[in-house]
């Protein structure tokens, strides 16, 4: 159920970001008495009902005529999906370990991160010269 909560919080966060990040333009004239009014300081109610938020992933629809996808039980999702949120070991931790005893996935990650770090270092040295 933690994964369902995660998906719901992401959907709610995306909806909130859409509301917060909309740009508005002023009409050029200031309204009298609008500063400090209690009505404008109050947080706005969400447009969607709580029932819709708990059963659908709001904003995940990419089709014009489609509907937002429904949230399914955890058993309906593939197992690999839950491993996407696992923490991966950092390069500094992988360097401390013996490379001969690392599992294949960690060794592959170590080589990738080490190459990336060496490329960045070489690029910074070339930029200084």
C-alpha cells in the first residue's frame, strides 16, 4: 500500500504544481482594498473531489480523448516496478568495496559511474588549459 500512497502523492503534487505554476498577468490597474483581505489569503480548494484523487492518477493521461488511468492494487503491477524506488549505491561506496566480490549489476554500475567521473575530470582539466 505504500506504493499506492507514493503514486497518489506524486499525482497530487503534479496537480498542485500545475495550479501554482500558472502565470497570471495584471490588468494594469490596482484594485482598491484588495491588499490583506482574508478571502485572498485563504488556500484555494482543490478542483477535484477526494474520491477522484484516491482512485485515479490525475494528470497522467497523454491522449486528447482519453481518461486518467485508474490506480490498481499493488498485485496488479509488475515486480520490477517496485525496485525502481530502491536506493542505489554511490560511486564512493563502490570504490571502497572490492571489485572482485561485487555482483554483476554493481560492477556494471561502478564502471559506468567511474567512467563518467573520469570524463568529467578530464573535461575540467582541458577547460582550464
